[in-house]
C-alpha cells in the first residue's frame, strides 16, 4: 500500500473518545502555569511602579512578555512536532518539564527585584526586573504550549470544546488562586508595604507559593499522561509518519493556513490590545479612581494593588461560570456566544473609567470575565477544528502570534496614546472598551470550517 492509500485508510480510524479523567490530566498542569502567568500579569505593574518605573514608561516592560511568546511558541511547536523522547514523556511533555523548571527559578527572583540594594528607580533594578520578566514569560510559554498542543494531538473534534473548556476552567481557577494571594497573605498579617523601592512581602510570598503549585501540577500531568507515539499519532490523524518530520516552513504553512485562522486572528487583535491595557493600567487606574492616589509608595496604592488582585479573581470566577454557559451552546452558535461575550466585556472595560467605588468595580470585572471566557475557548476550538494533525504544534505556535502581536502593538502605541489621553491611567480603560467593541463586531467575519 502506498503512502497516500495508507493515509486514506488511517484517516477512517480517527481519534478515539477519551475518558474524562484523561482529558483532565492532559490539562491539569495548566493550573500551575496560569498561576505563574496571573502573578506576572496582575503584579507586574505594581512591582515595576514600586521599584521606580513611571506609568508612561510601563509599555516598555509589558512588551517583553508578548515578544517572548511570539518567538518562543512557534519554535516549541516546530521542534515538538518532530520530537519523540519516550524516556522523557513523548513529544510535548519534555518541553513542559523544561519550561516548568526555569519558571520556578525565575518566580523566586522577580518579586525580589527591589531587594538586592540596587536603589529606587535605578537602571540596574529596572533592568533586573525586565530580564526576569522576560525569562518568566519565556519559560511560562515553553510550559504552556504543550497543553494546547496535546489537546490538538489527542482529543477528537466532538470532545475538543469540552477539553478546551476544562483548560479554561483550570486556567481561570489558577488565575483566581494567584490573584487573591497577596490579599489573603495581607489578611493573615504578612506585610503589604515595605520601604521605598522594595516589593512587599505579601507579593514575594505569593510568587514563592505559586512556584510550588506550578511544580506539583506540572509533575502530575507529566507522570499521568501518555502521549501517542508517532505511528499511533499518524494512524489517528490520517497522515503518514513522515508528515511532521519534513517541511514545516513557517511562511509556507501560513500561506496554506485555513481562512478561519486569519479571521479569528483579526478578532484576537482587538481583544488582546484591550487586555494588555487592563494588565498595564489596572492597579494605577483603581488607585487613582478609588484611593485618589498616584503615589506607588503609598499605602493607598498598595491597597489598590491588592484590590485589583481580588477583581482579577472575580474576573476568573465569572469566566469559569460563563464558560459553562458557553459550553451549553450548540456548535453552530459559536459566533453568537463569542460576539455577545466580547460586547459584554467592552461594557465592563468602559465602566471602569466611570466608577469610583471599589465594590461596584466587581460588576465591571464580571463582564470582563465573560469576554475572557470566550477568548480562552472559541479561538483555539475554531482553529484546531479546521486543521489536520499535520504540523499541529507549529500551527498553534504561529497562531500564538495573534495573542502576542496585539500586545506588542498596544504597548508601543501606549507611548503616544497615554500622553494624548492626559497621562491618566483610567482613561486607557475607555480606549480599551472601544477596542473590545470592535473585536465583538469583527466576529462576523469568521466562517467556521472543519478538517476533512
């Protein structure tokens, strides 16, 4: 039988239905990875303003994480497509182990950026913080990408929405845990203020505990999941064993990418710009609107930083609840659920500009969480449904550009937009809401397709 006939024959077998327990184990380590990401995103602005970064310079630091993801994830996808190391776990798991190890080390360094005697607002302190942020994002991306790829590798189309729903649930669960850490540790008496230029212990300990959870959850996935060997993978996906070992030129693959890859990328562009501004300006906007301070060394600003952690947890809880609502929607209503969720998120962003009471902000972040739920479910479902198993990892790595590039654009644009909007951090939420509304409108350009 020639290769083409063999591929046709194997295509009929398809991916098997997996037990729910296996799908949970494939995704479980995502809990720890998301704790690392959330600690970074929710505390990064606070850390850098505490060690002396000016608000209008924050964009430089927030460029680093998406730039790392833009470079790292396609590389991980490309090489893991071609990796088979059974003694190290398979194709994707060796990269998970590597990323986890580096992330744990860096998580112990980042919150101590102001504790090594570099001095307040010193170039050394800021560069040290920037380098550790970049390393944390590189390692987190190395650890995160295998989870997305293993769903594409091992889960059939009928179970894929469920699998990414579980991934979204664990992701948001990790986000809740990470976001409230500083608030909880402060409530238990851990210091939430420190001398000028030093990050409070409530934040430092949060990173230490997050690193421990990342280690435990990643080890559980590594030891419990058994990836398909190349022959079995080829059989289930209806391709030849050589399909992932040759070719794979990134430019060629992008030219061959299904249309849904690009239309979903358009929606992603607007969504991730909005969220980049949320991560960059939340602590400052809340401090300004609610605590009436812009002084990063003040108790009011640090209280606002803690409250943003609570709001980030609210966002994640809302995303978990909304994910269940979206999961109940029929497959032919993906676009409806996607657009409605993003529109509600736009309302949430805009409302932050107007609100000066901390507890009413909970409603704003519930709406933001609904948008977040759809962003973590629909894009990957739509794109992987349209892909064959050939070069799955490379395609998903390249698709990560639809997340990273908008964040880079947002950070670069902020150098002009922030002064234009009065150097006021709350004003950036008004802009973010308008951009998110454009994302909701652009969902109409998506036309879902499915692989043969």
